[in-house]
């Protein structure tokens, strides 16, 4: 029986960083991966492929040129779905090679097979050839990720009725689509396919879209989607989904509305991949509805030598935070003192246009009773915005009315997910909005939006 200092179950972002951190501490570590490839959902079915598709559509399908009425996009006429999927496949292939190389350079062993617990320190692995092998480790980190949740009333067929995994195998281009679920994934795909020229209907049972984002930004996003022929229907519950005589999805809502489209995409939630782990053998009971595993501030489960990180522990479920969770779990397992996960984290939503946010929203501050002021900069006011042709982008800063301390930054538009890190840095060190006024930014850049927004906010207060 092979023995390790650490076994990591799953090779997604959390698993990779847990394993590499363990290797850096000169401990013997192996990753056990169920699939025949590493990377998890982040690389193969989630973050990377969807963002690659978004950028390919955005740049190659002419969306970016819509602000240039005298410019025709010849690429748009010749750009096919096959080209789109080929680009996605190439990016995934390159990223997988980088991950494997990184793991090998750090002496992380990769064991392919399905892992299950025998006891807290013993893992049985069923390999793809049917053979079983048993391994022991002083510590185990569960980073098995998640998968799209399915509703029993929906007859998924991976062709006309898809989830966010099977949509990536699309082999034809629908003319119309229903997206059920207005979360991050649903909004990303809805805006993406709409930019591809598909008529999209986005449906969600909630009254508000993306409630954790500043609602001024969300209202701007809804406006963008509607101008791009997306029908947004909020507060609608699903009754049933059937196929008509032509095999098209027929979506019926509890309000009585019926929508017939070429395709349906279901994006309402995800489930943790824990069913095959035999967690009952070690006394861990995941949530019955979501499969989420409960952990403490050190990412320990109820079994002290068994840790969990990433999607299996729930919110925020971002690749960036999962990486740090995995690393911190490994540090704690080997008694290496580390700081906790930063409280100020940016969120990136790769819609068209992009949305990114960090810190408090106006809704948060109103609920908490904190006096605040806002400043705004529209991309059309910035030279770089004119160059890009993004005349609708918006950067919004929120700060304390009395102390001028920065409280939040919210952006919609070109480069939002990159631009947000300037605001994140100032928020992290507790800086004031005056920093943006007195700082020097390259010209022309979108970063100048920070100064414009700061001056706008200060002017609204009547301060010099």
C-alpha cells in the first residue's frame, strides 16, 4: 500500500494549488482524478471554455464593431460554429499542457481513477481498467468540484435541451433559445449567444437579476441585453418542458406562458460531486440538496485530517478563491501559519458586456445605514472608450461621505474584469477616493475612469 503525506481528490483549481503547496513543503503528495484528464470543470467544462467562447464571439462576430457604423465586418459572414469550437478546444489543450507540466515540475503524482474513503486515512481507487488500488495518507483534501444541477421535469438530451456542460458540445447553431436561470452562468450564456445573433429569452424565478451586484450596473446590463434582442422575464416559475413534433423544446411557465424555441439551456444551480466518495464511512454528511460539505475557517471537515475546498464547500465557488482555499488547507494540514482568505475579493462576470465588482454596493450600504456618495465615469467621456468604440461602459465608485474612504467599485464594459483590480488594491489598504484624483494614469487608458469618477463624486458633495 502506497503512503503519502497528502492525497488530493480532484484536479481542479483548488486541488492543483493544494497539491503544489504540499509539494513546496517537501511532502509526498498525489492527486486522484476521476476523469482521464486534469483541470476539473474550470478548464474543461466551465470557466475557461465559456470565457474563450465569449471572447471569440465578442471579437470575431462583429459585436465590437457595432459602434462603427461605416465599418463592415467581413469576418462575421464567414465565422462558423466550427471555428468557435475549434478555438475553445485549442485553448483547453494548451491550458491542460501547462497544468500537467506544472504538476510534474513540482513532483505531484497523478493517479487516474474514482476515489472513495475506506477510513479517514485510507482511500480506495477504482481505476479505469477495473483494477482497484488502495492508498494511505496522513491528510486528505476533497476538491472534487461540482456539476450542473438537473430538474427531473426537464428531458435533457444534450442536443436541443442542454445544461452548461453539454452546451459546449453544440454541433449546430439554433435560431432561438430559452435560458432557464438568471445566475452568473445563465447571464453569461444568454448575452453570449445573443451577440452571436440568436434570439434569446432569459427566464428566472427571482424578481431581481444577480442580486449581489450593484443594481445600477445590473439595470445597465439588462438594457444592453434588451438592445441586443434578449427578452428578459423575471419572476417566472417553470411548469414543464416538452418537445413538439419537430423535436423543439416547448417551455411552459406557471403563469401560463408558452415559449417554443430551437434550444433550451438550463443553468439553475450546481451539485457537488460527492456521491462516489463514500463519505458515510468517515462520518461526513453532505447537504442533502446540494451535496455541499461543511468546513471550518481552516477548511477542515468534521474529520480533522480531512479538508475540503472549492465548489464542494459552496459560495463563492470562484476559480480564484478555490485556488487560495486549497493552498490554505494544505498549509493548515502541515501547521504552516498563513493569513486567511482575503475579505475583499473581486467578482468577474464574463457577460457581453463584462461586469466586475468589488466591495459594497449601494444596496448594501443603504441596508447598513452607512452614509455614502457615488461618482461615475462613462466610457464615452474617456479617450480610450472612444478608441475602443465602447460608448456605453460605466465605472462607478462608492465612498464614505465623511471620511472619503473607498467602499466599492462597480464596472460594466470593456475590460471590466481587469480594471477592477485597481479599485481592489485601494480598498484592501483602506485608501480614500482622493487617491484616484492625485494618481497619474497612462493616457489614453480606461484606468482614467477612476479619476473621472472620483472627481464626479467629490463634485457632487460640493468639496474642493
